[in-house]
């Protein structure tokens, strides 16, 4: 029977097999995917703080939608980057990527998010091309 002594390798993480190394999280939870889906309808202006005039008009006349910002800072970082990705694709400002990572998300989760939104944008664009083709 073979015996592998791991005590000598305990101080050297590079010597451990890849299977024993912790993997970077790449998945998002169901709640996080809901935030991404809702962010598709948010405008880029939802990322800015509303001005005094906007607040006053909202109080006087109401609005079609309340403040889309989320109370949970981690989910708000996700919403912000998702809104930008839905509107601009992969052109996400470095400051938003940094905010996303500071909120606790991994580079793998960013890649998963941007890939998914990229596919969604492509599907929407494909659908728009078909609609326009039949309209003429």
C-alpha cells in the first residue's frame, strides 16, 4: 500500500495537486441572477445620484419607478456592473470592475456575468434584426 506524506508539502502550496487547491468561485446565486435580469431594464442614469430637482419632481408627480438602488452593497455593486454591461457590453469602466471585486466578487464571476450578458445582448439583437426584416 502506498503512502503519501503531505506534512512535508504543508508549507508549500505550489506543491499541492490542483485538486486540493481551493477553486475560485465563478457562479452566481439565484438571487444574484435575478438582480442581473432586473438590471436589464435599468437605465444608465440609475447609476447616478438623483438631483434635487429630480427628487422634488418625483415627490410631486410620482414616477414610473422608484429608486432602483439596492440596500445590500454587494448586490448594488452587481446591479451597477450589470446595468453597464447590458448597455455597453464588455466596455465596463475599471472603477466599476474594482467596485465589483471590492464587494467580494471574483474575476471568474465577472467573466461569467459578462459572458452571460453578452449572450443575452446577442440574442436580443438577433431578435431585433428579425423584426426589422419583416417590417420592410
